[in-house]
C-alpha cells in the first residue's frame, strides 16, 4: 500500500479576504499580511524534504507556494504542479459579493440569516447544496460536484507519488476544512481555516487520515 504525507497549507490572506468578500474560483492578490502568512509557513516547513509541491491553479495559491518553497534549501529540486482540482469551491453568482450578504441570501431558504447559523444547523456539505440551489445561474458547485473534483485531485496526487513521498499542497480554506470535516469531523470545531495554517494528512490508496488541522505554530523537524 502506498502512503503519502501531505502538508496542506491555506494560501495567505488576499485582498478579497481582507474585505470579507466571497472568493472561490475568482482570484485576488496576496496582501502584505498574506505574504507574511506564506513566509511564516515557509519557515515552519523548511526542514522538510518535499518530493513535490502542488497547488490549485489559482494565483493566490501559486504565489503562496512560491514563497513557501523559497525558504526550503532543496527548493531548486522540488517540482511544482498546479491542479485545478485543488481549487476552492465555486460559489457561482455569489463570487466577489459581500460574504455576509451571500449567507443571508442563501439562508433565506431555511429561515436562517448567517453563516454560523447555516453551517451550525446543516453542516458544510448540505450548506454547499444550499448555495448551489440559491445560485441564480446554477453554476455554484453542489456537494457532489465539489467532491467529484476534489477526489479526482487526490487520485492525481496518488498517481504522481511514490510510497513514502512527502508533498506540499497549497489549497484553500473551505476546501481544507471540507477534507477535515469528512475524514476527521471531530477536529472541525467550526473555526475557519486560518490563512497560512498547516494541516497534515496521511494519504493511502483508499483513505485519508488527518494528523492535525489548522496549526499556525507547527514547526517541522
């Protein structure tokens, strides 16, 4: 059985994060704080001998991965890949809108008006279906659409790895939290994934184990 260790990092803070806007498939550059988030993660992970580095194909993830790898003394030998499968979930019509306004609109379907109320009552996966249903254009990802894409990404990572490989994966807040929610729900306490935080996964041929989630104080040895 093949076993891969993957360090998932949420990209650094972006302009749209700073302004509390919905950001899924649309993109925006890292802020100064976002660059600091990425550099912090780079310092925390620089001791690891990565076999490969992956990110989504969103600019904010690619930029974050670049900062992380610059801190690694073996960076010149690490091949980087950009997989669209590791993108954030697509919010369709709501992309770029005020985040609180989106949740008010989505929550009207179930008589709730805030993100915390919708997620607390229905969970991440059913909430994703509510966003899909509320999208006027029908282009927001449903939960099945999201997981079909993300599972394809994990399969590509497995196919591209050897037993014992260590990988960096720069992805997105709700994507990482959704992985934790599915494979280690006891670790998802309702706290958003922090920009630049580190989540460690052990990936086998047919399972994913979450070693830890959302750490900003982890230092690899």
